């Protein structure tokens, strides 16, 4: 079995990649995917902690967070479709420049 500290380290690395992607990308779909990567990294850390301590609550919280993430993706994609229909773009910097003018 893999040591939970290695799994937690992988979760931290994935969270960092998602955070950097959120800051540096301008495409709204890529930003949404990076936010989901950050959420899954947090879930991975909950599972690692649950495996380390032998507690079931980390697994339960992760299952609930995955269900909430599915609803978040559905709402996020609906917002992106609405943004595209009104702004004709999904790039975040172009939307900001249109709002300033």
C-alpha cells in the first residue's frame, strides 16, 4: 500500500498546478477545469488523511464533495454558455475589456 504522505504530497502538487492554471489562463473553460483540479486535489488529501487515521469521515466528505462538484460544473457551464451568447467569447480578458468600454 502507498504511504498516505506520498498521496498527500501528490494532492499538494496537483493543487499547485490547478492554482497556477487558474491565475495564468484566460480561457474560462480552462479556468473551470483548473478549479476542478484543485477540488480533486483537496479530495485526494481528505482520502489520504482518512487512510492515515483509519477514519471513514474523510471518505464520506469526499463523496459529498464529488456530488457537489458535479453540480458546480453544470452551473459553471451554464454560466459560460450564457456568457458566450451575450459576449460572443469565453476569454476572460476580452470580457473584462468589453465591460470597461
